[in-house]
C-alpha cells in the first residue's frame, strides 16, 4: 500500500519559514518524480515545485527564489523549505509522486500552511 505522509505545516508569521516533509512508503522512491502542490480555499490545486528522479527541479514563478525542493532517497523523503512566507502562500500543501512507465500517480493527504500575523 502506497502512503505519502506530509508533515511540518502550521501557522507562521509573514516573513517566516517552514520546512515541509513528505515520507513515502510502498513505492521505490528514487524512481519517482516528486512534487509539491497547494490548494487555497476556492482555488484549484496548483504546482509549487517538482524534482525529478535525477534531481532536476522546477518552481512556480510565485515561489521561485523563496522555496527550495529537495529529496533524500536514502530516507524516502521529500522536503520543501519555505522562506519569506507571504499570506498568499496560505494553502493546503500536497505531496505528489509520479512515474510514467508504467503510469503511477499518488497523493498525500495534505498539510495546512497558514501565513498570518
């Protein structure tokens, strides 16, 4: 059974930092492209950042330069370091694991991030 479990969310003041973690089980983690997505109330889920199995990264323009995605294949864990947080970063953040051949696409349950003074 595949599980992606996010942690590290919470309430933080504007300008603050958080680090999200996503621990996986039931998949060969190193073979998957991983990503972070977020969904604010009333909005569609949007891409935040992705990292390929080879370590190539991609960021949404809105977080580029503030967020850093990384992975530790030995620990089967994905991270998202979030700095200079803004109120508009408030959302539920989801971990995603994806591979193409064969196609597999898995989601975590999400962790709430709230940026507010």
